[in-house]
């Protein structure tokens, strides 16, 4: 080892390249390092030597694909789900009830916005409690069914009262 040591620093985060991965701008550092410090990039990011890196590149300067196929190959189509909104109530404590609304996601509704609208309309607490479930404090099944049909624009035939729900 000869002194003084020559230490390269990243132009983005101003750290030595070995520490860039611990910084907040790692993706930008990788791009900068690939352009300005290819030896460090190959050693740290790709774990390859300069000779292996040159062997990977083609004559026109483009890198050859090393793994994987086409990204769009295995896309799954969105399944057609039966649209139905189920409204029911569940006992919370003694004579207290909460109203549960399930299935709004099948009608492409934003659950957070719907929850806020329910809370404002019925002057009560309302929250998104599951993947496709909204809980509204109080027994307001009939009012919510009307509100969903009128204000949210969901067909009244799709809104179903399921009665008491045991959770």
C-alpha cells in the first residue's frame, strides 16, 4: 500500500463508494457511479471484475441481457368479480352496534373517501377496517343503503342487507 492513498468519492452523496449503499440516494449514486467510476460500480454493485464487465458488453456499447425474459409475459387479467355491496351490523358492546359495509371495492370505489363521506353524513366515526370493509359506528343500515344508492351512484339492486354479522 502506498501513501498518500487516493480515495474516490461519490459525486451525489459525497461518501466513498463503499458507503453509498447506506445513504439515502443509493439509486442516483448507482447511476453516477456507473458513468464516472465503472471499476467501483463493477466491483461493488455487480460483484464483477473489469474484464468480466467488458465481456458482458456488446460491440455497440449496449449491455447484453443477462437474466430473465420479457417482463410483460406473465400478466394476469383482472378477474370479473360479481359486484355486490353487503351492508350488515355487528354488536360491539351490550346494546351498541357498528354497521359493516363490504364489497365497495368490487364497484371500484375508493374506500378511504367513502369512509370519510359516511362519517360526515351520519356524524359518527367511520374507518376502513379490512381489505374491503368499512366500519361505521352506530346502527345506520337503512340510511347507509339509501346513501350508497343515491350519493355514491351504485345501483340499488347491488346493495344487499345481510342483517346481523357475527365476527
